[in-house]
C-alpha cells in the first residue's frame, strides 16, 4: 500500500515512520524545504527516542521518503493523511484550522489533476468536532462524488514513548461512514491485529470528540492529584501513598496520578482550551474542564512562591539549580512547560538560576534567556543554595549528591 503524510511535525513524522515500519510505502510532505533536506539526510527536527533509527532503516529500505511536492506524493496513494499543526488561535482559544483547510484544498487540487483513482483523505491532526465535514466540503469543490472518502483517525501518541504507542496502542479510533475508508484503514493497521488491538469504528464527529475527551480526562486526573497534594501538605499526609491507594482501585487506575508542577506540552493545554470553546459555542459548557485549565495555570505560577518559601521567604542573591526544563522527560518540547511559568519569576525575584536539561536547552535558551545554562547537572548544582527538580528525567534519579 502507498500513503502520503502531509506534515512532518511530531505526529506526521512519527506516524509516517511507523507506517513504513509496517511495510507501507510512505511519502512525507512538508512545505519547509530546509526541513525536508535535513530529513532526507537523516537529521531529526525533534527528539524522540528511537525515531532516528526508525527513519534511517526505512529510508534505507526504500519505504520512506520526504518531499515538498504534494502533487507527486498523493498520485496513486491509497490514503492521504493530514497531520499539520492545529495551534490555539490567538485571542479566543479555538484551534487554528487554517493549516488543515489549506492542506485539504491543496490535496483536492492535486487529486483533480491525478486521474480517476479513488483516494481516502484522513485527518490525523487533533481537530474540533465538525472539522471532518468541513474537509469533506472543501474536497467536494474540486472532486466529484466517488473520487474521495473522508475519515478521522486521531493519534494518541505520548511524547517520549510515541513509537511504542503507535506500534502497541490501547486502541485505534476510526471515524467514517464509508465502507471503502474502513477497508483501506483496516488494511493499513492490519499488523496490529497480531496484538489483538481494539479498533473502534464510529462516525467522524464521534472520533473527533473521543480524542478531545481523552485528553481532557487525563488533564483532569493530573489536576485532581495536584490539588490532593496541596491538601496532603496541609494535613501531613503523603500524596504518593494516597495516589497508590486510590490508583489500585481498578475503576481509577494508577496512571496520571503523579503530583507535580502542572501539565504542559503541545496537547493538553491546547486541546482542553479548544474543547471548552467548542462546548461554549454549542451551549453545552464543560465547567470541569474550564476549571482544570484555571487550576493548572495557577499551580504552575505558584511554584515560584513555593520555592521562595522553602528558601526562607526570599531568593534575592541566592543561586538556584534547576534540573529539567521540558514539560516532561524524554522530549525536547518546551511548549507550555511549567518551567516557563516560574523559573523566570525566580530570576526576577533576584535569584541566579542555573539550569540543565538533557535535551531541552537549545529551545529553553530562546524562551528563558535570563537563565544560566549548564552542560551537566553537577555544574548546575555546584555552589547552589537550593536544588529544584522540575522534570523527572531518568538521568536525575541516581545523582551523587555527595559531589555537591
């Protein structure tokens, strides 16, 4: 089978590489010529464990290639996946769908010029309910009925473990009313039958909402345990024991019950915001999710106050070591990282903040130029008055604190 993956961001690149590992011929498309050039040389634009080797092996096998030519990429493809960015729109929190609709229009125009084959167009990007129908209307302007089908196939990839998540998912969600689309996607995901992976077939709208509802629920779970952590501090309880005690309940589960400085990244904040805005428009407000966003933002900002209190009420003139800057371990993603909310505030309060992160320093320097950056954790801790463990990288689990 042959597919085209439009967009070589996190979702598009990982999905394209994993499909090629399944034996599918994959062409990844991006408008950024410099990025395509780097990818063609085997240089990864993101850090994701194992991705460089996966891309290199499938390029060598001839199953994976990169191009800026969308028209050539979609010619003869069984399916075309839209995996472009959907950032939060400035001002109102809605998902910005301009890249999705631009890609759909370009796909329609390319298919119009590519003969009479029937092509499945799949939305892989995280998009609000109703986007698939709008993609369908865009394609109808360029193509007659019977030339295309539309489906939603949301991704559920966690940064840092995305390859495993794709290869061994909890489930695959497919939204479409087309039997042809179901047949194509069943064939693409056939290798997962070996693991008896559940495949959920449903409507376009339902598939789109499943993705948002899943992320909102996980964000709620994180925020819940963070608020419980505050209560534990007040009453002298151990939040880790509380989390274990409730997580052993099969109805709850232990995942996402780790108290910390708040959630960040490219998905949870953006998707919760978009879901809240969609619900408001539909006159079905989601008060819980709206509250989760407000509580999470407040928690990230409160970390500076907690550090100040731990340092006796002032950090002026102190040197603080900060280990971990990315929003979670095993990624270089700084988007909405808690560190952005409180480390600059500590610098503004008069502290010298010396920071280290295994993968995130290059991006962190652009966002927090006021910090001092170190080459390893021991350099950051040398002579520091206090240590802040921000992100739980494995590299920090066995630090020799007798060295500092």
